[in-house]
């Protein structure tokens, strides 16, 4: 894994842990990271990280409407 250094306002550093978790959650939501990768970035076990996604308005299941429609088409 690569280390990335970001310059952020001091107010974000005051809540360092929350900021890192937020970024990891949003990268997961956008499909840039898998759940396991996002959990690793956040420094948490995968299942603990999955439980906090709701805090950042991120759905655990990352399905598009097209994925769901295709799934229903394949039933039957």
C-alpha cells in the first residue's frame, strides 16, 4: 500500500480518525476501493468498518439500478 499525504484544514486534523474513515467510506462508495481495502485504510477490521458505513450515508451493497434490473431479468 502507498502512503498519501494530504494537506487539510486544521479542523479536519482535530477529528483525524473520523476524517480517515469518511474518506475510506466515500472511496468505497465510489467503487475506488473494495470493502477490505477501505477497512484497511480506516485501520479497522472489515466487518467493523461495514457497520460504520451508515454514519457516512454509504450503503453496504453497491449495486446500480442496472445491476438490479439485470439480476431480475436472469431470474426465471
